[in-house]
């Protein structure tokens, strides 16, 4: 089953979306948008950008375990 974008409106009136995996697990949660169209535009942007996105891992390298 394919993932999907779910658009909701929160208590403050802002629109948000989540991207879920086929299993229903939330993969991405958006910021709030004042207009629904802005949230839908952000979904389109995620679709376009993620296709060619690379991973930029900026975490430190693990420290090797000391053995004596």
C-alpha cells in the first residue's frame, strides 16, 4: 500500500499535513500554514524535492571502543 499525505486543520485554524507510510506510520509532519493552498503547495514541494534528495549525515562519527 502506498503512503499518503493527510491534510488537517488544527484548533488554531492552521492547516498541517503528515506523510504516512503504507503501514500508517507518520514519516513527516509539517509546520502550520494559515491557508490550505499553502499546505497543498508544500506537499507538492515535498513530492518534487524528495525524488532527488540526498542524505546529508552531519552526526559525529562514533568513538571507537577502547580495548586494552
